[in-house]
């Protein structure tokens, strides 16, 4: 965890990973995955103590045309 004045980017990344895994809406899943990736990047950039690992998807869904 970072200092008290710095947001906990690792926790935010994990939250978005959970949200991405729990939604069936492809657009929402993609948005949460992008936000999780950004918070992991910030976590590395600002040196959070806890290393972040890229979570494995629970399952792969085929792309559906709109």
C-alpha cells in the first residue's frame, strides 16, 4: 500500500478486475479491464509495495458483432 495521501491503486485495480469478471456486458467488461490495467500501471509507476499480477480471465467469450 502507498502512503496515506496516495490512492491505493492496487486495490482499485482488484476492484475493477472483480467488476469485469462479474458482468456479462462486453462493453462494461472491456471498460473495467482497461481501468484495472491503468490502475496496475499507476501502481507500478508510483511504487506500491504490493506487486500486481495480471489476473487470468475466468473464461474467454467469443467476440459478438454489433
